[in-house]
């Protein structure tokens, strides 16, 4: 079996942790498997490098930033390789360019274009464990990086290119939970989720796996496992929807939530102005991320557009939209901070049209006022007051997860 | 003019220091010169990486150590480049492999084999300052390092390959002194020394320039300047012997010294055993560095061999030599610790046979007992008791430097 293992920053956060990781890799190899390891930078070392850059320049050149940050993974990869060699397990650290990870010629947030696997395959064939630096690649002889969460993406891309049997993502949590266990005592680890569910959960604040990595895993059908490098727990398998649905009895897989949400409403946008396009292009150009968007027709000739942004961005976003007033001729802009978003996610929803209604009833019974609603095939999100988020998550977990737990557990 | 500037670890030891270096580079460029910069790792960052490796393994794999340590220079090069770009001075950091520095396929202590200058020349032609990581290169796609002091070697090799007009070595001292100013108050900075004198001074403990770099500078006739990045002082020029001798009036250029010396004597080695070869091959194989070697014939059929080692190596060295006793049939091994070595260095000595005698007289008058003597064309070294080293250096400085300072100063 060929296993790709990715170890995140906390998993290689100290030499003590690197020893533990080396033991784990050695065990897989001693069981007769081939192993390719992808590592992040040690603990907060990337932040320390960013701090150095910030001390020198207000806005660092992206090429130089890539060259600077890529050293973090090179350090952890070399350290892990030397520890494995010391344990008698042949290993070699490979930087992005040494591993043949070719990206677009973009700095700071490049996408992987291709992986030249000759070097990796040759090492694997010789029984040498490649320890690949995550988060980085090469384009035209220049060091590039993949942006935040890039090491997950590196691991999945390598697993796809090498047709690995499984890609294990090691982190400091032992899997994907039905919701945040700090908020709901009965939250339980999922044995499996579908790629799409994982994607919704990842995007909705369950930051165990980077969304880009999940997308790639889905696209290339790479079987993922999310698990902890701190325990021997089994973790959560992330698998294709069809495979998952076969055994699926419960409709809602998990409850995700996000704090620090603000809502902006643009009232009375004349229909003929194509207001939506202008507003969101302008926000995107200024780097403001917009999440939920709701539009409804009020009068005959105008629409109201509501959308959410991260709370710290709200003033800037309002200013940007106000700047469009004369051009678009809308009536006014309203904004509201101190909100949160709560979502139910589950592949089973597609065939259960009553799920959204059940969510609204649950929130109503808990006296929680829903201000915005947005739905996708496998998700329903509600924007609610920030103070109600814990009560909402608990109530929803009770309705959708606890009530079905007997069935769900037996299904796995 | 094309200037290669090399900044050592203390010169780029903090972001504050990197700002100062950036200003200095920018000034050279604004004066219309082309500039290629070579940097060491920041301050003690290399030691910190070595510590991490030591926490993991007793003896690190050399390939992985190279990959680990090479990140130090990559960090400082990126930081300096982004600061220069911020100042409006186009710059690009280049790792060893990006700069085309090809070395032997050896890890930990590789020699530079060739420099493929196409990338560097193209940047220079475009008015972009290449910021090259010192200490490292590439061999068959593997990251290699040049060993301690390797950044000096990188700078000199680049200066030679690019036919630079000058190679400036920036450090935390403002030049090469007649001796250590902490020992002799009247020690003064030399305006120029010859490559050979610098070589003897460097080997003898005046650690401003790595001997390998000086050797390469001499071989490729690269004009060197040693100066401080902390001041605007002129520094010391290291030039060819002939050029230097033209203006040379003083016989002794500097007084070097080294503490922590131990002497080992192998007494009564039968002549027919080729004892010298056996003893020193065996020591070299065990990694014991031998410095001064003196041999004298005592009886008709035996010789006594004396040599010095670094004090911390003495017990090990004695054990190694004792192990040869049955093979070589020598009488006994003696050793003495707590010694020092003091040397006078100067290109003018070649034509002044009385200099050694003048040194012995000076030491005798200071009541310092000389235990070993070794001479080269431009150097006389004496091994003396460690407690006498300061008195010896002061007396020799008085005899050879202070007495000639009027002449020497006017000669420059």
C-alpha cells in the first residue's frame, strides 16, 4: 500500500513531536507499506518569519515572501528525515522543486500545475521515504507557495499524482466532529463524511482541512483520512458521496458555525442598474470576502441585496458600497454587526426537503430570530444574533444528531 | 564598477541591521555601481538550527544537515531583498542553486566547482541587485554547503566568476589589526596586507576572513577589502604580494596568537619505522588537527617528534599515538597542556633573515621560555606557556610594530 501522510504545524511543532512523527512513519514502513510524508513548518515558525518581514517592510514583495516562508517546511522536512535515518529508516527530505511540484507562475497563492513524479517514484522504489516540504513548489526556477492551508493541498496532489491508496492528514484534533465539542457536550467524531460535506464543514469554520485540498481530493478521488498525530484514534474518513450514502442513515452530518459575522443591506437598488455585479466586483477588487448573499424584490423596479462579511471588514465594506451610490442610485446602505452563522450540513438533505423547515422550527422553539437564510444541496445556513450561537448549535445538534445517534453509530 | 559585498552573520543579525545593510547597498547602486550581495545567516540562527538537529540525533545525516542549514541564508537573503525593493532598489534573492553555484557532490564541506553566471549577469544587466545566499551551492540537484566560513568563499568565488572590481567582506570589526587590540593598546588597523600575510593571520587566530576565501582570492587575484558594516571606516585591503611589497617598509605586518595549545612529544621513534607518516595519518583519520610539527634526531637510530594540537584534543591524541607503540616501537609519549602559540607575520621577512633571531631575543628579554619553533617564509611561530601569551604579544608588538609605526603609517 502507498500511504501519503501529511503532518501539520502542531504535529511537528517541536523536536519531541518530530520524534513521535518519525516513530509513526517508521511503523508504517515496517508494516511493509510505502510512505510519502508531507510536512508543514514547525509550530509558529511561519508566523515568526512573517513577523520579521513585517518589521522590515509594510508590504513584502511576494516573490521574496515565498522564498522566505518556504524555509519553514525545509527545516521540518530535514529534521524529520535525519531522525528517520537515525532510526534506520532510509529517508530523504525534498523541497518543492526537488520533489517536482510545479505550480503556476504566481507568488503567494499559486496552484499546483503538475507533479513530475520521477524522483519520488525512484525513491519509493528504492525503499527510501520521501519527506516533502508542503505548501510550496517551483515555477520557472522560482520558489512559489500555495497560500494558507497549502500543505494539505500538497499532500492531496501528491497522493493523486502517485495514485496513493490513502492520504492521511495528521492534525491536533482526532477527526471531524458533528459540531464543536466545546459547544455541544454530545458532539461525536464522525467515522466518515463525504467530500462535499467536508467542504461545507471546512468552509463553515471546522478548520481541520483546507477546502482547496478537499476539492482536489474529490476531483481526483483521493481517499482522505483526518486524524490526530497525538493519539492512536482512527480518525474520520473523507470519501465519495455515493460510497458514503450507501451506509448513510442520518440526514444531517454536522452542525457548523461561524462567529464574527456582519450583515450589509443595500436597499432599493434599481433593477436596470445590474447592481449585484457592481457591488460584488467592487468588494472583490478590494479583497473583501463576501459569504451569504440574499436578494429579494421589494417594489416593482428595485431590489434589496443583503450579504454577510467578516465582522472586521464591515466598515470598509460599507464605505466601498457607499462609493457606488451615485453610480447605482440605490436608496441607502444598512449594516449590522454582532451576528453569527449556523449551518446544518449533510449529504442526506438532498432527498429530504423538510430539513430546512425542521431547522427553522428548532430555532423558533429556542426563541432565536433568523435574519438571513441561504441553502445549497447539502447545507442550510441561518444568520442569527451572535449571542444565540451556542444555544442554536446545541438545539440543532439535539434535533439532527443526538436524536439520530443510535442509527448513525450503527451505520458505520 | 562591479562590487561584490558580503555581509556576515552579525551584519545581518537583526531586522535593524538588515535595514542598515540595505541602505549601504542602495548607496552603492545610487552611485552608479553594479552590486552583487552575498549574505550569511542572521546572527546565531545557524547555531539554533544545529541545536534542533542535536536534539534529534547524535550525528545528523550530512545531506539533511545541508538542507537544514541552507535555510538560514535563504531567510536573510529574502529579507534583505524585500527591504531593498521597498527602498525602490530592484533586488532579487537567489539561493545557491538559483545563483548557479555548482559544487562538488560532497555534503557538509563541499568546494565550489563552477559558477554558471548567466542568471546573475542577466540580473546585473537589468539593474537588479542579486542577493545571493552564501555558504551553499548545488550538486546533482542536491543542496550542498561549503562548511564554516563558507560565505566568504561564496563571495570570493562570485567576485572571481564575475570579474568584479572588488570584493568587500563586511564583518563586525573594522579591518585587520597588527594584533588583537584587546591585548595590545597600540595595535592599529592595517591599511593593506598581502594575501599570504592574511592567510597566516587568518590561520593563526585572527578570524576575520576564512582562509579558504583568502586562498581563492589570491588564486583568482580578487581584490579584497575587509571592513565593518557598523561604521564608515575604510577597512583593510588584501592585495597581491608584489603590489603590497612596493610600498612596504615594515618587516612584520602583524602579531597573531592562539591559546589552548597542547604539545605532544613522541620520544625515541626508530628511524626505519617511518614513524612520522604513521603518527600523522592516524591522527588525521581520527579528525585530530595537528598544527606545528618539529622533528629532531636525538640518538643515531631514533628521532623525537613533537607537535601541537588543540588543547581539548590532547587526551584523545595521546591515546591514538599510544595505540601505535607496539607497531612503531618508540620509547614513550609525553604531553603538555596549557600552552599558547605566538607568531609574527610579514611578507618583508623573506628578505630579512635576522627577524627570527630578533623574535627570540624579545621573548628571552621578557623571560618567556620558547618550547617549540616553526617557521615559514612569512611567519615565525613560537610555542610558549599560556600564561605568557599577553606579555609575549605586547613585547613583540613593541619590537616589530610600534618601533616601525611611523614608517609603516607613512608607507600607506
